[in-house]
C-alpha cells in the first residue's frame, strides 16, 4: 500500500481549492457578460400613427349670439377642412384650415360663413386623438343688403377616432368672438358644434 506524505496531501488540497476558485471566477465573469435584453413587444401589436396630411367634411349647428339687441338663434352650418398632423410620441400638433357656410340668422343679421386658421395640440390614445384648439376666424354676414366682414379669435376642443388606417371620424366644439363686428358696434359670439369625417393620407 502506498502512503501519501503530508506534503503531497497539502499540494492536492491547494490544487483543489485553486480549481474551485477559478471555476467561480469564470462563472461570475459569464454572469457579468450577460447584458439584460430589452423586452420584446408581443407580435402583432402596433400603435396607430396620426402622422400625415388629411382632408374631410363637417356639419353641425351654430349658436349665433349678436349683442346688444339681438336674440340668440341656432342654425345649420357645414363645410370642409384640411390639415397636417405632426406626431412626436403621443403628442400630435396640427395646423388646420377650414370653412363653414351657415344658414344662421338673428333678426335682420345673417351669418353667411366662417373661415378659420387653427392650431391643434392633442394627445393620442392609440386610435383616439383628443385635441385643444386655438386660432383665428374670418366671418361674413349681411344685414339689410349690406355685406359685413370681420376677424376674430376662437378656442375649443375636438376628439377623433381612427376607424381604419385612413378614415377617421369625430366631433368638434368651437367658441368664436368678434368684437364690434365690422365696426358696427355689434359684438358677435358664435358657438359651433360639429360632427366630422376625414381621410388621412
């Protein structure tokens, strides 16, 4: 029988410890090299993009309120709009032009049309877009055969929903203010509530 000397046993023990230590270091190095990967989105899930130009048509009601000395009346209005959405994340900015023709009147004062330049800032919840609106308006009216025109300001809000990738529908509320309309001393306020449908390119 062969007997190991103490020095041999000591050498074997030291070697075993060294091997185990190297194995632990290698495992730790492998763990450091494993960089966490970003989560992968489930296949088939896409967020709708509102980016791009669009056109459409709208129709609704105008609440016509000239003061002083006139009654508040409601009439029909309808027209067309065009704009361009610029999207950054969930925020959507859009310059938009529109024009509506109206059958609204109060006494001898008739509201014929309202044209607008609007700036819209919205937040997209995927296919739903909610926007705040500010801008300028130019309106035409007549009284007793005299044509009147004036500039004013507007503010409001809208909501749109993308039915398909190209077709959307929604609603819009706007408040318009015209001080001393065409220097007549008549202040004109107009509320418009419209449904709209559009095509996004």
